[in-house]
């Protein structure tokens, strides 16, 4: 397959960037962009010299692979149509609204031997990829993801809007089932939680403390990982990585020497890397880095966190975690 015929469904704030990548990547032939906003579809189509489509079904038979960047409630129904017709799908996070919907897409993709990739961008960051061999059996993880308030995304809780990025990363690193979830948060500017903190207990003993806020005056995205032999800090905003390890010898009697490495990294286009990986999976048949099962796992945890948030917001059940039977 020399050229993969592609299209983007939903060319709003984020979908327009998908269209840009498909338009210039060598392996892609951008056929069209689709959006129910006719003016928006026309503008993005004109920018890339392709056809505008106002009903995504018009793309069937014309494309090999699509990105779906519409609102989450529409993910399942649109992705299902394309998978049923043999089209590979990259769907933005979260994969779907419900676990049953996610299961349906995963089943379809498997039955038809199609790529179903979920848009968890942080998995493609240079910092994360560079630490793949360094991070080993974390004992404790702390994540902070805070940002200024934007109306976009505020129709869902901050858990599904922002925290789900870190949820996916954590579960990829820990590789152990959840045993307990406990969370608290508050709606401040919207009707859904705008700030939330979750404590995730894993069956192997690892604990992750995750905070997400969309009501800050600054942007911060940091992950701190503690394991038997090292402390690792990733600063995704300032593009820095710090690794502190036990060194040889002692700096004081009974106190081991600490070797510290600090690296700055240049982040190239992370979305482009994600889409290139999607196209590579389509062409080669290899499983995607972030497949439907990964997307479902992140969604399951996010929904459990939301359940715990609801428990904490109730006066009758102000304190309590969600314990899982495993």
C-alpha cells in the first residue's frame, strides 16, 4: 500500500491539526475532511485542496483510514460505521462514552483485522519514549496536570478531559490491575468537576496519586516516578527529564552517593508522530502502540474515578473508595 487514502471526521480545534498532518505526510493521501459545520468543513478543505464532506457516510468506499475527532458521544456510532466497512480508525480519547461501546469497537476491529488506535498523545512524547528502558516496576507515581480554564471540554469532568492522559500513561507503566480507587474533586466554573485528585491502588502494591485541574493560572504537566533504584521526573511543559539513581560509594557514612542526570529534549511534532504510527500500523498490520484495549482500560479507570467523585460529593457518603473485586 503506497498511499493510504485518509480523511478526518470533525475538523474543529483539534481535528484541524489531524488534517494538517494527513495533508503533508508522505504515506497519506488526504481525500476529504468532514464536519457538520459546513463553513468549517469548507475552510479546512480549501486550505488543503481537498473536498469538504458534510455527512461522514459520503466517505465510505473512498478512504482506507480515518481520524475521528468529534465529541465523545459520537465516537462509537461513527467509528462503528467505518470499521464495519473495513476502514482503519484512529479515534480521539476517550475511546467512547461507555465500556460496552468500547467493547463493541474492539470486537469489530478484531473480527475484521483492522487497526483501532486511540489518541492518547503522551505515549508518543519524546520524554516517555526515551525512558522506556529506565522505568521499571514503579512503587509510587505522582502526576500533576493543571491548566487554565477553557470552555472546550468542560461538558465532561476534568477526569475525562485531562486526567485520562495520565491514567493511560500510569497503567501502561505499572502493568498491574487496579485494586482500589479513591477520589475527590469539585465543580468550580462548570457543572462538572473542574479539579480532581485520585489515588489509585494497584494489585502489585504500586500507588499513584493523580491531580488534574482546569482552573489554574498556569500550565503544568509533571510526572514523578519512584522505584527501587531511581527517582524519575518528567516535565512535559518545559521538556526536561531528571533521573536520580544510587551511585557507587557514599556521600556520607551510611548514605549512598546519588548520581543525577538531567536532560533537556526537543519535542518534535507529537501529533505527527502519533499519526505516522497509525499509518505504519495500517500499512504493516502491526498492532498500534495505543490500541482499543488500552483506550478501554483508561476509560474504565476514569469512570471509576468519576464514581468515587460522586460518592464524595454526596453528604450521605462523604468518604469512601471504590473497591474492585479481582
